[in-house]
């Protein structure tokens, strides 16, 4: 690990200071704080030990889309295929379900093309009474969240607004003021959220899988946007690039006051901590941990939790943010993804188990476990498009945890009363 400076843990930069993770509806990818972490004062993880249960299950089609939740309504996406041979038809479907029962309220589908690792990977985002989605091929929709009626639509690839990345459009839309920010081009693309019209663009090349992170106060907002090889800080209003730094990753950055934690990097540098208070980012350290591909890390009380490098058995790691030093690592079998609620880690393992664990630098301590999505050895052992796995990060709302696999099983996990 390369050390560039001693890290001073002062969070003083006006407009960038990240306070305690607030509670709130999980209405977008990575939750209400854009960091995969939330507080829930009434939620007691210790009371759930031995009491986890799957309260409902729904089938939403192939893909990796997580869920957005508001009240009793849950939104997600999946791929459905009908027929066979020359009559085979593929359709991406946007779902609105009851978060309490899993019952379908409405759906909206549109034709698409099948591809490797099929299905949408982006997560819908709620803004007022509107729902915004982006499909794997770049189909962008603004829908009435109550009825599913289309308000406007765009097709990023067919309209030559942006080239599709190798894995398709996988990052999620970000609402900031009157704009929708997308990872497209070399440093982002924005649309007017009311009309779908382009406000600014950074070119037509492919973006990356990472979802942009908006930082700063109103009127001074910037976004951290990762392309295939570069991390850029961009003025949200104009698209002007303030600085760029070489970085290649598919996971999302985590804002920590006047610093930003980068994970999921390439072979030479798996993770890094940057201070972003000045005109140019200041590297504080670069490390070899938290290099798992597209799984984003979470930070709890100065320690980052995420997955390390590897093919199918990436270990869960705890890394001290101040130094980049690993405190512990734990083999959980088939790797998955995670979020944090209060001082707990909510882990969706790749083999279908859901694990509740303590977020502590002292070591891995499991609190509760349930086989949420049963899988057969034949399903999980094949290294092809028929591989079944849970790679999508869980979502949390009102004491309920939502987990899905790439085959379309979506479950709601709660504690027994």
C-alpha cells in the first residue's frame, strides 16, 4: 500500500460535510444517503436473532435491478421472455408491487434484446409522483409512479446520445434538482427531468457501471462520475469538468466529509482515499483491499466493509478508512453484496443466504442467518448464463429487507413477532 500523507479526520469543508446517516425512504439506489447506509431508531438487530423469516416472495424476471420503496409501494425491473425459436420475444418489465405483500399493483413492459447475463441492472428512482428507469439497452422512461403511465421516454443508444458500455447500461439514474444525471459519455449526461430533453452531454462514448455521486450544497453541486478509465468531478449545472483522475472501477464512491473512498479498482490499485477539498484531489493512500468488482462498500464509524478481489469466493473485508489497513477478512462462500443499518451489516450472500452481522473492527460476528432464496448446486455451479446468484445489494425500508437474485426471485425478509 502506498501512503501519501497522514490522514486528518476533520470533516470541515463547507458543503461536503457528511453528517450521520439519516433515516428515510429507500427511494433510490444506495438508499436515502447515497451510501448504502441508513439509521432506523426503532430497529433492533439483536431482537431478530433466530427470528428471520421470508414474509413474501415474488417473481420479477431476470436481471440485477434492486428496489426503490415508498410507503406500501415497491418498484423494480426484470426481463421476461415468451415463446421459443422464431416466436421468442424478450421484454423488460418495470414493476410496482405492494411492499407489504408482494402483490403486483401495475407493470409496464417494452421490447428489448437478450444478451449475456440478461435483464436490467439499473435500479428505478422515485422523485415525487414520478418514477425514472433506464433499461439495459439504454431505454429511458419517466412514468407516473401511481399508474405506470408513460410521461416521456428516450432511447440513449438509438438516439446516439451515448454508446452502451460492454455490459449495457447498468448504473442507476440520479435526480438532482430539476436534472437527471446519468453515467454516459466521458463524464456524464443530464436530462431535464420534466421533459427528457438533453441539458448537457460529455460526448457519446460509453460510460461505466458506477452510479454518479452528487456532492456539495444547492447551487454548487458537483458530481463524481466514473468513466471506463477516469473519475471526474463535474459541475452538475453545466457539465464543466473541474478535475479528473485515472481510476477504473464499477463500484460507487463513498463520500466521507472532505474525502472520498474509492473501491473496486483494478489490479494495481484496489482502493484509494482522496481528499477533495482543493482544486485537485489529494491522494491520502492507495491500497490492495476492497477490490471486489461491482459491489460497493459501506462505511460505519470509520471502517469500510466490502468484498475483496477474487473470482467466485471474494472475502468480506473490514478496512480502517484512516489508514487503508485491513482489520479482518471473512470467507462467506459465494460472494454477494451488502448495506448497513445502524451498526449492523445486512449481507446478501451469492448462494441465497441472508446474513445479519455486527459492523465491528474487532472481527466478524454473525447475529442471524436465513436461506432466503434456495438454490440447487446445479444452478450455482455452472459458469455460464444459467448461473444463479445474488449479486444485487439489499434494500431496507421500515424494518423490511428486500433481496433479489439474477433469476428474478424477490423476497421480503422480516423478523418474527
